[in-house]
């Protein structure tokens, strides 16, 4: 049956299939990279590495964020939540 199909359509279908395979491979690589980064990052550096886009300043001793991305100090509730998250990552 493939002999009767349009050559350009067949080539396009093969290219689309190859693009899909490459996209899935890239997604898998990114998931594995994130998993490795998650496992290898200690609690003290968790916020600097994994959530650096959310926070601007960090405490040097504990590694906990002190200010959000806009430069506003974090509330006590957020700080306490971050402490619990940091302990769970250690």
C-alpha cells in the first residue's frame, strides 16, 4: 500500500515520528536530571538550588530564604513552612 501513497506525505510522517521520539527522550532526560538534582541537594542548599526563582535573599547559616523575589521579607508562617520542608529534605 505504501507504494500508492504520496512520497512527501510519507517523509513528513517519518519526520513527525522522529520528532516525537526525540521529544520524549528529552523529557526523560530532564526528569532524570531533576531527580538527580533533588536527591543530591541537601536541606541547607535546597532553596538556593531548587526554588531560587521564588526567593531573593537567604540566611547564610541555615540556607532558609528570608525575602521573596520582590525583596519583601517573608512572613513567619512561610518561614516555618520552609523550615519543615528543609528538615524533610535532610
